[in-house]
């Protein structure tokens, strides 16, 4: 069994934003975001295969991208919270949820 990845997805999005915002260095945020994606992607590949991995990486990248225009409407932190909830929830449903018995 692999480790749950939804918390890593959440940490990547929230932590990446926090690192970039509070350090003033966007590349640090990108490093956190990319590290979480790499760790999760490796786990998804092993547990769920290439199709799920591609889909979940697309959701992760889309969450990051959509947080920017969404921030104009909601504010920065609420936007990051919304996209994090969607990405982590999707990850749980696709890759982390225990199989039904």
C-alpha cells in the first residue's frame, strides 16, 4: 500500500503559496509545488497507473493556474483554499480512497 497523497497535494499547494508569499521568492514556492507533484506523481504511477497519474497531475497544475484568476474575485488565501480543496478531494477519490468491499 502506498501512502495517502491528498495531504501531499494540499501541502504542495498551500505550502508553495506560503513559501512564495512570505519569502518573496516565487522560485521557492515553485520548488515546493514541484516537489509535492513529483512525490505524488511517483506514488500515483505505482498505485493507479499512467492514466490516473496524468489526470491527477492535470488537476494539480490546473488548480495552481486557476488560483490566480480566482484570487481576483475571492482574494489570495480563499482562492488557494478553494483550489486546494478541489485538488486534494479529487486526489482522495481517484487515488487514495480505500477500495469498496
